[in-house]
C-alpha cells in the first residue's frame, strides 16, 4: 500500500461514522439496513451493539470490519476513509488493523493451536520463527500455553474461543471485533470469555462486540442499541448518554 498505508491516527477516535447509510435492493424495494448513522468510537473503549433481528447490528459490524462499504456517508478508521478504498486495500486493512472473533470459532481443524494463532502472520509475511514466537506469546496471554500442540477437536468450546481470540490479537489490531462471542458457550464458559475480553479492554484494546444477551452486553463500557437501521440509544454503564436516532 506504500503511501496508502494505514497508520495509527493522532485522533482519540479510532472510528468515526458520519451519516452512514447501507441500502440493499430487494426486488423493487430499497431496504435501508443502516440509515444515517453517526458514531465516534474512542481508542481503547469497549462497545456492545445490541438490537432485534433486522435492526442493523450485523450490517454495522460488517461495515466496521471492512467487509462492506457504506452506500452513502463516510467511515474513517484510523483517519482513513474506508468508503473510497479499493478491494485490495480493504483486504490489507482487515489483515493489518482488524481482528475478528466469531460465534463458531472458525478454527482450521487440521492445524494445531499454535498454527491457528499464527495463520494471519503467515499472510503478513513473517517467517516461521517470528510467527511461532508471537503465537506462543498470545497463547500465553489467553491461558493456553499447555495446549499449543493440540488441535481444535481436542479442546473445549471455551478453549477454542480463546484460540480464536489469540488469533485475532496476533496482528496487534487497532480494533477487535466480536460477533456473538459467547453464543455457543455455556454460561460459566461465556463468563470466562467475557472476563478475558474485559482484561484486554483494561490493557487498552478497542473492542466492539455484537450480542443479543443483556448480561453479556453489561460487560461493555458502552451499550449501543439499534432499531430499524438507526442508533436508538447509547448508554455508559447504567447512565444513558444519548437516545436520538438521526435519519
């Protein structure tokens, strides 16, 4: 990307959305999955995005994760306008600046824990020794040092999610995006994963999580509720900060 390379912005906000719309054509109808969204996400903050099915929360996460672009409006990540980047540039941004954690883990069953964690580093061009060193470092960070040679089928659901988190962290992303990270876990295991995410937040990582579970959303610093493609409310802890939606 040479001069196009995305670098950490001096702004306190890692993400800024301005009048963002995402519109899909369904037959002869336009469906507004996002409708004029404005949002600032400060570096090092922890957000939970909630809302009913069809509210726009998944579209929001896809857009924030550079898996899609806005139909209208501006999305700045680390000061760069994502709306005007090429497909190749978006791929590089995802690889270098974003980490993804999914409900279904998405681990490669043929690979060991170490190899799964190191996979993004291979695409970044790190050599085997560097990749192994970093994979071991992040395995230790999520409490899996004694599982490095195991494969996903030999791990519990909670351990698999920890591998997925370590893999998402391996490129030291600007933002960690989590899509229902406790959805396939029992209550106790889900709580341990949320405690891990909370520790990462306390260490300065920016985290954006989609969840439909109020008790999971309560772990976040900010809770954003969506309805009909708009931001219905933003609350910090128990104090509501904003409650208007803009069209």
